[in-house]
């Protein structure tokens, strides 16, 4: 016969392993499948190409080319594409962010959890309100909903 404490521990362990597997699946889902669509990437590159071509065509028509405008447009599109690519691929960071605020939030959440766990349970459970007590009351939200509809 199996020890009841052992079976309870086995059940808790298996639940923990399943929760860990689900968390890993969620991470993989976020990293591998929640990416920017190739159609959006193609659109972004085509827009950059067309604007450069239009800029060259305009320079050919007027006979003068503005170096500042050309470089500004090229650098702007490059920076936008680099930022979008950096946001799309969380594992390959071009720009590092300060994570101190997230660490502080995590610490505060852990402290709040510890405080809640250390609070004693009430002597008697709270009594649920009777939902049918004021069923005919004009202030009942269900009656107000039907009155609106």
C-alpha cells in the first residue's frame, strides 16, 4: 500500500513539473511565433526603397541634390528598421534597457506575497451576500441592464 503523504508529494511535484513545462511553452510561443509578419518587413523595406528612389528622381528633375535630406532620410529609415528589428527579436538586443524598475517591482510583489501569507486566517469565513434578497429592487443591476436594452 502506498503512503498517502508520498502520493500527495508526487501529485504536487507532477503539478509543478507541468506548470514549468507550460511556462517554457509560453516563452517559446512568445519568442518563436509572436514575430512581426514578413509582409510588414517587406512593406517597410519597399517603402524605404521607394522613398530613396523618389528622392533620387526629384534630385534628377531639379538638377540639385540635397545631401542633408538624403542622409537624414537614409539614417531615419535605418534607425527605424533597427529599432523594429530589436523589438521583434528579444534574444538579440542591440540596445540594453535598465531593468532596475522591474527588479524593484518583483521585490515589492514578493514582499506583498510574504505579508499576505503571514496574516492569520479569520476566525470564521466571510458570509457571501444573498444575491436574491433584492431581486425586485429597482436598483438591482440586472433590472437596470434590461431597462437600458
